[in-house]
C-alpha cells in the first residue's frame, strides 16, 4: 500500500535534465519530480508519492481529498488523547 498526498504546483523548473516543481502541501512546500506527469503546470494539483508526482487531479477532487485526510488525522488525535 502506498500513500499519495495531493499538493498544488507553485513553481516549475528543470534540474539535472528532469522536470521539477515546488509543490505546496497545505503550507508545507517541497521539491517534487514532475517527470511522471509531464503535462502538469503551475496551479495544477498532483498526487505525490515519495517525491514523485504520479497523477494530476482537478482542484475539487484535491480539496475533497485534503478534507478527508484532515478528518482522519483529527480522529487519530482524538483516539491518541484518550
């Protein structure tokens, strides 16, 4: 099983002959290799796994996924504090 996290591309550049971008994950910005999603552009949301974007998704789907992650994390915090 793998966990892919949605993030929004805020910058794209080339590095070592590969397409990279800076991706914003709800305020946390990380460098991501975009070679597996060559059509991705600034403003797109991508699913990222271990530093590689593996798919592009629309904004509505990304926001819904982030909302679900937040609800899950909130429920984990409640369980841990019991």
